[in-house]
C-alpha cells in the first residue's frame, strides 16, 4: 500500500483562526483509493517552512500532497517552495488538474500548482479549498498507481501512451 503525507499550507489555519477541513477530506479520498495517509502537517505560508516540511515528508512517503498556497495572493508561495526542493517536475499532472477542473470553474486557470519528484516521492500541489482539493485529487487518482510504481522503480518508465 502506498504511503502518503498531507501538508496543509495556510497562515490562518496554522494560527488556529480557521479550521482545516481539507486534510480529512483528502485522507478519506486517499483511503478509498488504498493509499494510507501516514502523516499530516500544517505550516504557515513561509517559503522556508514549506520547503523544509516537504523535504522531511518526501523522505518517508511515496506521495506528498500539499493543500493551499497555490493562488495569486502575495503570500501564496507553495509552488515556489515546492520547485526549490524538486529533483524534477511532472508538469502534466498540474496541467491535467487545471484543464479538468476548469470545466467546473474558470478560476482553475489561476492555479500555479506544480508537481514533481523528490527522490522516489511524488509531490503535488492542491488548492486550499476543500472542494478544489478534492476535484484536483480526483483528476490524479487514475494516474497515481502508475506514477507511484515508476517512482519506486517498478513498472516501466517513460511514456505510458497506449498501455
């Protein structure tokens, strides 16, 4: 069973001013997909705090999902922090999330979410809203088994077109 970590990025949630509804919803969707959430973490919108948490979580999880900090607000720095620790990007994942969720709301095109690998871990930025996070996660679910298997050295690498 794949192991996941969820990192919520939000100043208001980290300060306790707002409840974190997204993490439990994400964990429920992952559990239904037979992906175990082994840890959750909550940090404010600080580049270095996000990057440090991602490095730590990626060392012990197959999948790290961030939630929040992907928009256009000045303190939304999750994509920059994520890029700073990635070994390589997987742009198609973020592109797929934007394209599919833009069918629901055009604001999806404003997302700056990124995805990629650090070591064997797949890291994906999700939006902070519970609805947006789940919609994006549902786009990823069919892709995760192959992405995680390849990341661990199983399966075939390269493109999976037509397989």
